[in-house]
C-alpha cells in the first residue's frame, strides 16, 4: 500500500486548514501573478464557487464554436495561479483566440493589461456552494458542519467581500465586464451576447444557440466529468496528504437562493453584518441585491 492509499481525509477544521497550506506553493502562485498579459487575454475573475467554471465554458464555447474536445475545462482555460504547480505552461499556445485564464485573485491582485470578466454571487449562496465543494474531498463527508466551516474557514477569508470592494473602482473600466451569477441565471442568452461583444467574438445565431445550450446547467451536469478538478486532485492530493479518490465536482445545481433553507440563521446574520460594516461604507450600497441591480445594465 502506498502512502497516498493510507491517507484519510481531515475530520476537523484545524486539520483541514493545516493540510491546505500545501495546496499550492508560494513560488507557483507568484508565477501566475507575474504573468504579463497580451491586451486581448481574458481573465475570468471570481471568488470561489461563484460561476467560475460556468464562465470558462461560455468563453471557451464562444472562441471555439462549442468545442468539447478537452478532458477538463482547466486544461484549455488554465487557473493561472495554480498552473505552475499542476504542470501547465501558461505561456504555451492555447487552442483558440483569445487566450483565457481563470483566477480567484481579486481585481487588485490580477496581472494587469488584459480583459477581465468579474463574476460575483450572493454571499450566502457562495458559502453554501463552497461548503459542498469541500465536503468529501478536503474533509470527510459529514464530519464538519456548515456553521463550523463558515465561522472557522469561509468567513475569515472574506473572499466574496474582497472581490466586491476590489471590483468597485474598476466597474466602469472598458476592459472590465462585471456580472452577477443571478443575472446570468436570469438571462443566459443576454449574458452570452455581452461576453461575446466584450471579448471580441462575432456572434451569429448558430454560435449563440450552441453556447447557450452548452452552458446550460443540464448540459454541464451531463458532461460533469469534464468540469471536475482532476488535475488539482492528481497533482496536489499527495502534498496535502489526501486520498486521491473523491470528487472535486464544480457543477452542482446552479440554484439561486438555496442558502435561505440551508445556512443557519446566525451565519446569515453575520454575513449581513459584514456587508453593513465593511461593504456599505466602501461602495455605498446597502445589500447584495442593490449591487446586483447596479450591475444589471
């Protein structure tokens, strides 16, 4: 039996966080941030679990007329921060133009000089999706409840909130397209139109139909294996002392508002307090719903 076959998943938040220190290397992460973009390069900038994979599929579909010839979406739209640590050359030619990358770095941090599609999501729904993504891979299923995960891991990172405040000063930049997950869900065809125009892809009726159909949740669920994090799992599990089995599936149900029933009331209140105390003073909006309306046009 190999060492990796002996590994078990964490059952405490402390053990999970300790092992996740080995998720990436400082050198590898910095290599991504040091990348020098071409003006046409497209960066998909999102907090975790806020429509990243969805937007990768839209962008890649637009530039290839719907090619599904990839084992994993990250192979063709690389995660720029993790590329070095997973053996992907971010300077290598991509399968189509424009070149595209994903990142969870904020607009303050990303390499400057390209084009940026920023996708935000209601913070409570983002928390719920983050929890389900981690469960069964980064920690043993059923061992850490969502309240503990929220208080000890998700909330201290402030990822969604950092992305919101970082975007704010760039929101009217011609090289930035700010979107909300909920608006994408409400009108996917219009989202495809906006993205195509932004990244410079001529959109005919046939291409629009292909991309709308192939970025629908049912299509992506039917091709779920192509949207799983195989590369991360294979290249970084041993460093984190995690078993290589389990799933890192990035296509769940794509629902809006699921957190109303699944996130504890005290956690929802804490998220609201963060908005009130940290977001409103910086951007002048009283809620995520106000932000969504602001970015709808």
